C-alpha cells in the first residue's frame, strides 16, 4: 500500500482560524449540551472507524491489531468516556471562602474556555497523543484545530476523515501538513496550544507562542531514569522494565531510558531481563507480531548508529542487530556504556536500554538531579522509594511499575522543566484547557462598619479598619461559626438554669473578649 502524501499548504491556516474564532464568539461551544453531543459524536466515530485506525497504525508503525487496541485505541476511548462521565461536575463553579475583611461576598472559580485551541500531536502514538487532548480542549468549551503528525500519514488521514464525518466543522477542524504548516500554524494568536513532541521542537513552539502570549501545554519527553534497588522484586522489575522499554519498539515518551541497578543484584537482574525479552518477543523479535517497527528509515539509521561500540564503549548483552530496510532494531541491552556516549546523553526513543550499576543510592540521586528533569522516573524496590519521591523532580514518579501510570485518567500527565509544562488527563487536563476565572460578588452594603473603607479616614474609621485588617485571616464561614457560638454562650450565660453551665459560659465569653481586645 502506497504512503499517503500529506499536503503542506499553510494558506489554509488563517481562514480556518478566523472561521473558528467567529464560532467561538457566537458562544456555541460554551453550551454543555453541545459539548457532550460532540464528545458522543467523537466516540461514535472512533467506534465505527476502529478497524480503519488499527489498519492505519499497522501501516505507520507495524502495530498488530491487539497492540493497537491496547496502546492506542482503547485508552483513547476510555479517556473520552471518563471526560463525559465527569463533565457535569467539572464545569461547575468552585466555591471559595471569603475573608471577613473582603466580605460580605460570594467568591468562586468559574471554568471558562480560552477560545480557539491548537493541538499538535506526535507520531509515536499518533491516535493517543491527538484525540484525548483534543477531547479535553473540546470539553472545556474551546473550538479546536488538530494538526496530526505527518510522520504517521495513514493515521493522519484517518483522523482527518473522523473530523470530516463526525465533528461540527464550524468548531473543530483537522489541518494536515508538514514542515511549513507546522511552522506557520504556531504563529497565530491561539487561545491555547497543546503540543506533544521533543524538547527541541517544544522550545520552538513555545517561542512562537510567546509572540502572542499564548499559554502552552507541552509534553516533551526526555531521558526517564529507572532504578532497580537491592530489595526489588526482580521478577516483577524484569517484566515491567522490559515492557516499559520495548513497548512500541521503545518509541514511548515515558519509556525507561536507562537503568541504574544495584551491584549486588545486577547479574541476576540482567539474566532475568534477557529471559523476558525472549519470552515477550521470541528468539527472533523481527518475526514477532508483538514487536513494532521504527517509524522511518532515517530514525532507524540514527538508532543503528547508537549501537556502534566505538561510541557507547559498553558491552552489548543481547540484541544489537538491525535492518534498515525493515525499519527494525532488535531489543538491545548495553552494559556500562560511557557516560559521554550518545546513548547516555540523547533521548534514545528506541529499543536500546543502557545499564549502569550503583552501590551508593545518593550517587544515583545526584546523577539524576545533575541532568534535565525527566518526564518520568521509575523506582523498583521499597527502602529508598520515599527518598526519590522527595529528593528528585520529574513529570511523574512510579514505584514498582513503568509506563502504566498513563492508563489512569484520574492521574495528571505532563512534564516539568525540560520535559514540559502543564498537564492533561482527567480533571487536571480539563483545568489546563480552561481559564479558572475568579469571580467576586459582593453585597452592596455600605453602612458601618463597611463604610470605614472610604475616606475621609476619621479616628473611628481608622480604628475600625485596624480591627478589620487584624481579623483578615478569618473567613466568613469561620466568622459565622464564631458568631453562632458567641450568641449561644450569651444565651447560656444569661438564661441557663444550670449554674455551672452559666458560669462556664461567662468564663468563655470573658476569654473571647480578652482575645478580641488584643487584636
């Protein structure tokens, strides 16, 4: 089957943006009923086009239908279903307390859409990095343009068909394109940009967005460290590290990028890793239906160059084979590569796993902290789990598992520092696609003591304001509770038939009087 040709026509961008801008200004997409209808249309389209997406992912990345179902289709559908299930609650105003100084007033956060959002997806999971962020921007009430990755052209074509056949074209549009479209599309004054890709490309997107002060959600990847401690369950760690590195032929933004293994268990753990690679993919992974291919020949050549022993200066334990024409790199373990080698300096983004050993856990913490913040950090064991949680920074932190944090729609997903900014998935994603507008609704009461805020500031007003500022830490709800308590104590002190209770009430009132006189 021939590879579809993706047109690269930047002239379509501006008219599309202006059309969607007018739709947004009409208030159409702010309707909750409208948003839910569009999300249901999206689900219906994904259901009816499921087999087309499986075929597209097979052609783009040689995914088997089940791998496509597991790693792309089902989690995409689940994300949208989760959004639909919770949207009624997410869109509600979120009440906040008001201080006595600021009140009497009602304050709350009102989620509102940014405007016209741009979603730019990645090629490694061309469905999952496109549709869930699009759905969250839609759910927040934005109009949305989606720019799929041209490096997964079959999936890009399917997404275009999905939009054309199931979505409201006046509010949601898919624009295919290559380099020129990618460059020019970020120059417009979008309400929000959601980008998934490399840190290098993310910096270019952020720079272009800064010209219009456009907020960005950037999911950028990086080298995600994996630590296997001396008390780790080695069977569990071997299973999950093998999957966490070699799923999708290592082309996963949160893949285990390199290993630190405690010296005391390193030999046994490497043995188990080799066993799991063979268990998962057979003696010849090139023949396995469960082992994907690299996205294109250029990327395959880059990965093959990392296997050069003169560069990595380590020992290849298993793998090391490649076939450029088949876009195949064998699952590979490299023991003790040079820290100056490309496999230890670049994000690998392929099925190559460097292995380092350690004895002092603090040297591992220092190693991680000396490098850019990773998108994920994985720890296998228990005795130092809290240490890594508290002393390192990463987009996410997983203990005794790898990559499966992405399957939890309640858990925010995103980077920090060099690995990105902002979050999506679940409520955090909805909030990232929304402006949480603070609303302050104050009663029009200007009698004393509220009139003390206005000049001229007489001695009485000054004294009143000093008291109000001194009570600024008290909220209205707290003030109401105190008022009710004081009223109850006054009643008890004057009208209680129980003399002991009356005496206690008078004592508490005197204590309160002393407290407030000292403010």
